C-alpha cells in the first residue's frame, strides 16, 4: 500500500468512528424506545433490552472516545514531563526519586489496579479516566526517559552547557523536540491501550452502567444473542477496531519523512 493510500485509509478509519461518536447523539430524535430483545427487524435490529441498535451506535461512541482521549492526554501531561526531567537531571538521586515510585505502580497488573481503584472510588467517567491515566503514566514516563537519555547526555548537550544555554532551551528546545517522533508514535499505541482498558472496564461494569449506551457495553451485553442478532456485537466492535487501526495509520504517516532534531547538526541546534 503506497503512502497516499495509507493516509486516506487511516483518515477514513479514524474519522468515521470519531465523527459518529461526536455527532451521533445529535441524530437521535427523542427518547430511545424499547421493543423485543434481539429482534432482527429494522436496519440493524434491536439489542438485549429491545433498543434499536442504530440509536445505540449513535449514542454509544462519545463516552468511549472521550474517556480514552482524555485519559491518554492526562497521562502524557504528567508522565512526559516526569520522564524528561529524570533524563535531563545530572543528579542520580532526583532520577531515582522520580522513577522508582512509578516502577512500583508499573508492577501492579493493569486489570488488578483497575478493579481495586474502581472498588473504592465512585462510579463514573471521571473515575474511569483517572484510572486509565494512572495505568498508562509509568510506561509513558519510562519511554520518555529512555528516548531522551541519549540526547540529554550527548555531545550536543555538553556543547549547549558550554554555551551556557538555559535549561528550558536544552531540555525543551532540544531534547523534547528531538524525541517528539517517538512520543507521537507511542501516543497512538497508548490511545489503543486506553480504548482497550475503557472497553474492559465497561465489560466489568466499572465506570458505566451495565445498560449504558456505550460501544464497549454493547459488545459485552449483546454477546448472548450473537447468533440471533449479530449486528449488535459486530458493528460496535468493528468501530472500535477501525478507530484503533486508524490511529496507528495516521500516526505512522505523520511521522514518515520527518527529520528529528536529534539528527540535526550540533551547530544548527546551537545557532
């Protein structure tokens, strides 16, 4: 697949579910009615409580997408600065104080952490967002630190110190910009992981009601009627998969052909 076709495919796969999740609720007229469960009548039939599947698809994407996006952004807002500071510091103690608590959090299985925190916190999208961000934060910090270390302690950085460049210019203007490609590629993976965790939480009844209008809940709750009315499972699952694949394709194409700051000549960086 050539580059242009990959870009178009990624935009379609990502844009379709995103547009449906954001604009879908506006297309539902009035309250959702109830009929016979798993009735094949209609475009996509009904779900396990007799609601029209098309209406549920229009209503069910916003919660999944917004929680995954917000959790990923929150994890990067905290994790990336921590990893960058740990990589650029010249004091071993600061590095240890920043990274070792995150290692402890990383050692706890994500599903176990999800269940433990959810059991002691109020149910809702805010709780789910915070939990998903907590799970992703340690890995983001470690990826940021690992990517930043070669730049933070290389010859260009030493030259910048000799030129008495400010910490902001060294850490942000050089190191952070130099690792942007790594972080952008990682962000696509993290968003997919956030989608997985949000869907898993929905399966477990964490953060959303068991009968909520939610794509992940639809996949779980309608499995009992898979052979009677498969669209209630297949379509929401396909939307989640399409969004995940689209994110990776868009991220890959946005990185293609770009040159990182780390590849630039030291004299150019210091100019």
